C-alpha cells in the first residue's frame, strides 16, 4: 500500500501484530525506514529502492516484530559493500536494539565497509535531515508475555514533516496524551489498531489501541491507515485498512 503526497511518499511494506512491521518514507532529501520486522530486507528489495538511498532507520521500540529484520539488513549492506554511514535512531534505553547493533559490530568489526551510527532518542527530541524533521514522542507501551504486563518498554511515536506535509506514526501504544500531538492535523497517520474493543482493561491502558480508540484518534488526522492489527482479532479493520475521517 502506498500514499503519495506533494513531497512525501509512504509505503507500508508490511504490518501485522506479533509478526512484522516496516514502513518506508521517502522525500527528495531522505529515504527513511521506520521499524524493521522480519522480512524487511525482502520487502525493501521488492520496492527497488537502491541500498545507497537508505538514509537511516528509526525504531519505535525494541520488540521482535519491529526489530527482527535489523541484523539481516545490516548484513546485506555489508555484503553489498555499502560505504555510507548507516544511522539508527531508537528510543533511549532500548536494550534489544543496542544488543543487536553490538552483536553485529562484534561479529564484523574487522570487515565492515560502513560505519554504524547509533542515536538514542528522548521524548520531544527532533532530528533534522535537510528539510525533513522527525519529531519523537514517548508513548505508552509495556513489555508483556501472552498479554501479561511485565514493565514499561522504551517506546516512541514519530511525526515526520517535510516542507508543508506531515506523516504520523503512532508506534505500538495504548492511549496517551502524546498521541494527540503526534496525530493532530497530519496529512497521513499510521495508527496501530491491535486490540478488539473487549480486550482486558490492563491491555487497553498499557499495551495497545483498540479498534474504537484507533478510529477516534484517526479523526484528528486528514487521512489514516490502521496498521498492526492482530491475526484473528475480531472487529479489527484489517492488516492495512484505509480510512478518510471526517474533519
């Protein structure tokens, strides 16, 4: 699925809760990958985007369905003799991402043709690449096993602006005030819609958005895609449903 604005192109490579999520955002000045779940390398190659064009990768959080493709992507760039720095932005404190980067560096420290740059991000931190601004907001998402809450996970949503267009990515999150800042007046908002509306209360307050919460949030944006839906979850809008909310 692809959306083309005046200066931004968004390609939803894949998104399914528990399996993989990866989103490609392109402007005249940058080609940015948001999350790199399993199959990212295959999905990127299918787009035909040359590896030299990849400006960097942003992660919303460190859970496996968002990071499992990172090692393969780094390995492919190494095998292709990629020479430009590979820049990775991620929520500060995300041990999963730091461990993947550390393992890759340790394995190939003597044969890497490019520099791996790790950039932890804090809440309200902005990154500028030419006229592209990526603004990070901390969102509410916990580590869990089989839906049982463990502890808060470092997690970010992003608001990407190029000239007079804005794209919002909620990341995995329960309802929280930061989501309003991320999504409001965005030309396109990618909003997770993982839970059915009858999900347990603790999951609805600390893990993910319900279908209803995602629809309510979508009304703040000019257009929204519902992503990160769960296989078999009732009343979800589908793996990449599209909606034009009333504004």
